[in-house]
């Protein structure tokens, strides 16, 4: 194990070229970038020492990102311009450095400091007004019992405390597939709790819950086979006796009965990871879409 002399916090983005890269593959590419840039990264102990690069939270396959966090520990001190130049010399395709911060070596680990995450999504096959109604129902619910599958077990949990805020607006035209009607699309912004001790919300589970409230299935762009089946993603709804009521309308009933369309997510983006202390207690709602 090499001695740590400096700790840098990297703020980075992930674009289209890397959105389908699995986390472990991304870690290997980052390690290769350090070798190419001749960055003196400190190494861990053991028979197979690894560069000390700690990501705050893995990214879901297919998710774009604008403000991710990772801590890198160096065996030699570097200036910010020198480190940025070395990173750019070997940066993995699809990744870019947004900011660099020289932080205290003894600061607590990065992951336990996480408090929340902001997501931005474009949804297809739904009218904006109908999605707003579902979002209002979700936020007004006292509980949202759901069930998450983990290996051979089914674990019940309450999604509601994990959703800190939802906001619905017009879809981003740049995110829409060609020839997609604007009238059947909408933009969704959410802030979800993201902690190690109090649980973390998943964006696809919120979409699945919204779809369930509208009597629809849901699918997320980014399935490994490229052809997601129109079925609920993320978690399963709780048994009927514990579910939140669905939106009652003739259109909803007709769609549910015929199962003609699924609520579809394209270009999901994790806008930002928030650390404890960066958010005031009252900051529970996502930013205004016009400001992002």
C-alpha cells in the first residue's frame, strides 16, 4: 500500500458513448486512464493492489449523468491544472471532468455522506396533465407499499419516504425520438433519498409506481437486449389491499384493460448527487425544470 499524500474529489459527467457501460467495466477504464496519464494514484493493500478510486454511487446501465462524484487518492501531490491535463490525456470515452476539489485526506468516506440524487427523464405514451395527476397522487400518499425482488426473496418496503420531490413539465424536444408527438410525452424531475442508513430510492421504481397509478406498465430505455418488454420495471406493486388507488378515468380503464401501451422512459439522466450539508432541510423539491 502506497502512502496517501493528497485526496482529490472528481466531479464528472457520463455521456452517450459510455451510457451502456457496466460499473466494473467503467472502473477498469478509469484505472487505464490513470496509467495513460501517468497519475500517481495510491494503491490498496493485498496481493492485488488496486488504485484508490472510490465512486460515490454506481450508475445504472443506460443512465446519463451530469454531476457524479468520486474520490481519488494520490501518492504524490499534484496541482489542479496538472491533474486535469493528465486526466484529459487518457479519459475514458464518454466521460468528462466537470470540477476538481482538493479535499482533506481525513474527511469521512464519500458514500456515507450522500443525501439525495436528482433525476431527469423524458416519458412517452402519456399526456402531461395525466402524469401530473399521478405525481400529485404519489406525493399525497402517506405510504406507497412496494415489493422488491432480491435473489429468491421478496422484500416489502415503503417507497414514499424515499421520494423527496416530483415535478412534471413539458418534454425536452431534443430528448424525443424522431416523429414522437409532443402531446403524448412529458418531462419528469425527481429528487430521491440516497443514503446508506435510511435507504435509497431508484428512479425506475418511481416510474413503475407512477405507471401503476395510471393503470399502465412501464419500460425504461437501456435494457441490455435493447427491446424492453412492456412490463413494470424496478419493483412490484404491493398486494391490492395495500396499494394506493389508481386514477379513475375511462381512458385509464380502457388502457389498463387493453394493455395497449407502456409508460416509456427515454434518455434518463442523473443530474446530481447531493452530499449531506449541501442541501438545507427545506430543500426537498427538485429544481425548477426551466433552471436545469
